[in-house]
């Protein structure tokens, strides 16, 4: 009996494809930025899109997005990757129904991935016109990252292997979207036992001054460090 016919038959097998997308975030030039490429063909020609592509019949989702990032934008220095969301809007792609599962990826400030000419970092607060529903994935990824910076050690994924407290402050300020004081950040890091001194001093900056102590994260495995958000944005006056 053909599939889908008769009593108790299995439902019709879906005929639409599944794609994976990556919202790769990194602090670039003191601004939290997302990696996107400019489409050359319709639909949404000349608009910017998230890297990704189709899932092969034998592939798991995570393997598919890792493959696309390595093949298309040469991003192999991800320090964090987690599944973000799945969109199933019937009309999200004008060519036909396509399910999309997005991943949040993070690249540290110390990485310098080689990018094709049609690919670039864009500040999340100043995005160009985007294709499909990719802006929704980007907003969800930024919200996810900023929330996790308050209650996990995900900051290790943004930071270089070693850093000064001033450098870490700048990274957190860019990622959170508001200024963080070095004193408050150091207090939070110390209370949660997230970072430790390396015993080495950093080289003086361009402006000179005394060398600062270099630090590193104690663990690069994502863990919940405090169930209560500490690094919250300042309240806006009405």
C-alpha cells in the first residue's frame, strides 16, 4: 500500500527542504558585530544574509552549519556554538517553503578569519537591509548572548586567551551595548571565580603607562555561574 494511504498510515513525508543559518557574533572595532554576506542573485539580490545553506540527507544540523561556515566564509575559529531557534513560516522564502534552524556562534576578538569579498562584519546596532527573516535571528542571537553574559561564563568565547581587565571591560561593554565599569566587572569576575591572573604583565599601550596584569578565564566550558543577572543595562529615565 502506498505511503499515506489507508487506515493508520503514516503522514505524508514533507517535501520541503531544511536549511541551517549561523549568527556569528564577535566584538570588532569595539562594537558587537555579526557576520553576513551580500547576495548576488534573487530573491533579495544585493541584500545581506546570514551564512548557511541546505542540510544534506545524511547530515545532522550541527554538522551542516559547521560545514557551511568552513566552506563558505572560512570561519574555523568558533569558540562557542549553540542552537538558537527554528523558523517555519510558510512564506519566509518566496521560492517555496523552507524550514530554517539558526545557530549562535561566537568568534573571539583575537581571531582574524579570512573572509571572501562578499562577506563582512556589521555592527548589530547599525545593520544594512537584510534578506528573508534573518533580522529576527540576529535580534534573537544578540538577546541570547547578552542574557548569558549575566549568568554564565560565556564571556570566555568573546575574549582572547589572555587580556587585561581594561580589555575585558571594553569587550563586555561592546557586547552588552552599554558601558561597564572596570571595578564592577572585576568584582563580578572575582566573586564568581571566573578569571585568574596569569602571572604575566601586558606590554604598555601606545599611550605608555605601567604594564597591567594579564588574566585568563579559568574554564572554557559553558557553565551557569549565577542564576541571578548581575550585569544589567542601566534603567532609562522616562
